[in-house]
C-alpha cells in the first residue's frame, strides 16, 4: 500500500510538472576537496563531421561517435564536447543554426542523440553541446520573420539599422553601411536587405546574423533552448563567440589600429562591438539556468590577458565555470619563460584554469609546435604540459594520435568560406578539421565514401590501429598520461609550485598535495639540458624520485647531479620524502 501511494505521488508530480530534469542527479560535487566533476575533467572536443561516419556518406555523424565511446573510455576522457550538430545550412559547418531544438539529419536524429547520452552515461562520459549564442543562421525562422517586414514579430531580435547618409528608402539612397565595423570573416559586417531597405549586422558571415541580446525576448528564447537540452541530459554547453554578444547601441565607429588584417583591410580596435560589459549580464543569466540543472558552462573566451579571463568567471563566481584560456595557443615558439609567466599569472588569479592548446579553429598543435625533426617528442611534451597543470583540460580529437594539419593545396579545394575569401594568406580551417585517423586503410578508416576533407599522408603511421600496437606511440602516451592524471592525487588536487624560475629552456614544476608531489620537467629547447633541483623550499628536504613517465625517444636520465634532458625531453616523477 505504502509503495503504491508513493508511486501515485510520483505519477501526480509528473502529471503536474512533467518529467523531472534528468540531469540533476548526475553532476554533484565529487571529492573531498569539494571539487566538481569538471574540475578534474578532460573534455574531448569532437567535430562531428569528421569523427566517424557510420552511414558511409563521407560525413561523420552521431552514431559514429556512439560506436567509438569505448575507444574514448579507454583513452581516459570524461566528457565530449560536440561542435554544433543542430539543423543548419552548413555555411559555417553548423555554426549557423537554423533550429536549436533538433539534430541535423546529416548527423542523425534526436533519438540517436538520446542514445548517445545514455550510452555515454553508462561509460561515465558526459555530453556537452555547443551553443551558438551570438547569431543564428539566416535560414532560422526567427530571422526569416525578422527579415520579412519592419513590423514583424522578430524584427527586433536582430540588429537592423538604416544606412548612413541616404534617405533610407531606396538602395540608391543608402550610401553606406551604418558604421565602420568589420566582420571577422573578411566580409563587411553589414548586409543590405532590399526588402526593407535596411542593413543587418553580422560579426561573422552574412548568413550568420547577430541576435539582439538587448531584447529580453531573445534572452528568454535562448535560455529555453538550454533547458530543452538540459532536460535531455546534457551536462553543459560550450558557449560560442561570447565576446561578441553585444554591440554599442549608438553604433560608434571603431577606432583605427596600425596595419592591415589577413584580408588586407585596415585594422581597427573592436572597441564598440566586442567584450562590452553587458556580455557579463548574459553570462549570469545563462549560468543561473545552468545551475538549475547542475550543469557546466565552457566559454569560447578570447582574451588578451589574465585579468580579462578572470572577469569571465564572474565577480561572484556567477558566470562561466570554465572560460577557456586560449592565450597559450597564440604564443609564438616554445619559450619556457613565456609559459612559466603565463601559468604563474593564471594561478595567481585564483580561479580554476581551463587549458587548451588547439581546437577546430586553430592550426593543430602537432603542426604548430613541430620543428620537423622532433615532432612526436614535442607533441608528447606539450601534452604533458596541458594535462598535468592544475585545472581542467580540453583536448581536440586526434591530438592523441599526433594528427597534423592538412591544409588545402589550392583555392578550389577549400571548403571553409574564409579560406576562399582570404586565399592564400588565410587558407581557412579545413586543415585542422580532417577525418579522424582510425586505421592505415582507405580514408583512414573514417568512411567507405570519399570524406568531405582529405586525410593527410601521415595517417599511414598516425592512426589508432597502428598506434595501439606500439607501446611508445602518441596514443599510448596519452593513455598513460590520462590514467595518471585521473589516479594520482597530487595531479588531481595538488597546488602548482614552479621550480628553477630563471631557466630559459626547461619548464619545471611540482604539483604538491599532502606531503607528496609530482615533478614535471619539460625541456622546451632543441638542445640537451642538464637540470638539478633544490626541492627543500618546496618542503622536500630529502626527496625520493620515482619516475612515472617520459617521452620514449627523448629519454631522460636521472643522475646524482640532476637530470639529463634530451631535446624536447619530458620527465614526470613522483616525489616523496
Ligand atoms: C567560433 C567557432 O569556434 C568557429 O568555428 C565559428 O566559425 C565562429 N565561432 C562563428 O560561430
């Protein structure tokens, strides 16, 4: 009787309030130090077009991801971030969303998505979606309606303005766009629409009109989108292009800056269309909703200093839990001091860092850092860096294999529109989005059909099947490193204690926790280095070192007078008293 009463109560609750949000129970604080799951997580970014093609049409899909969850589990990641898989004309390969509440048929169905979430849950792999908050596709119903007339319901959901200097009534009378702002994708930022004789604003392609976040209806609609997916069990969102959510309502011209950009246009300081203070209001609203579902927000936060990055956490920790630190991706060359200074500044800021070394918009790290002679060793060393620092890490698919950039050879081969607009200076982002390399067979085992982008020749050696058999491969290195990161308390909880602060070549640090530490030593130079450490100031007067990992070819020898580090050698050891 008692049971049937409570079943009735649950049924009544469901009748009145609908299904309880599925996500709640999954994302509670996890450890003795009060850390949440995402603080120890490695989030694996998947570009769904390029990961695995289950139906052999040349494009990856959700089923393809699902079929490889065991691979990801074995690799040792905690969550996948899937770049946009919503219905889209695919002008910007999904970053032009025409319906936020569905899955693009190219990638599958909502039930494929639900199955992916459920299968991920069984393996303790959470699913994070990419939320394009700044703009929609011009084929979204909101924009179609907005464009239809000046008095349409959604007119004010986007940024429409009269041209400057004209009578505002005829194309001839509209001499110039409303101001001098530029689209970051090499086109003008304003597109004229003859139907209503006004311009609309787009920070990206003309097919990506900017939403007007000053309109409360827009904010409400976007919060509802997040609720739709939270209820389906997503663990959070990566928020796209948050810097550009707001524009100066007075449309003040941006001031000029020296030089020209990669599209040959005069540079300007994006003072009036980027990083406006109101962005933080939107972050707080999105966070409030995320908190209702115990979910996490990652931000695509392009910042030029740590203070800007800190702002994205919110003065009261009420904005993004995980604003990406993308600053290291812009460093030129490998200079220990540059990394040391940056990491010190990030730690001093007192927030939980989120390290990233590459993604679908950035030349792959293997290519960017590689010197042609030590590429694998450098890639392992850089992996050791971003995966042993105090903080969360976001890795890009294929990094664990040493996938390299495969840039188009001619303008005709380019798929990414910015590569066509900016050729040859800007080749676009195809090179970093090539198919995942599963085997050394045709199309790297990604698809039986011709893939939408070609695989590089290096797929012959750098692929899952081949690397799985080689104990010294990048893949096995990543597996060991990720296992260590998840099991070693000093790496999970330890503080960051820099060592040998003046060494121009070798970056070294401890992660200390409860009287133990992990020592990480990275030779960022192409020459052998000898290094010794005085660990007494760090609390280890008589340290004992037990080696945990090095990068096979660049073996490092521990001797009485210190470590002999090979070019780009890395060395990780457990330190006890
Ligand atoms: C940032 C995304 O990462 C990029 O791929 C996209 O083109 C722009 N935002 C526009 O959405």
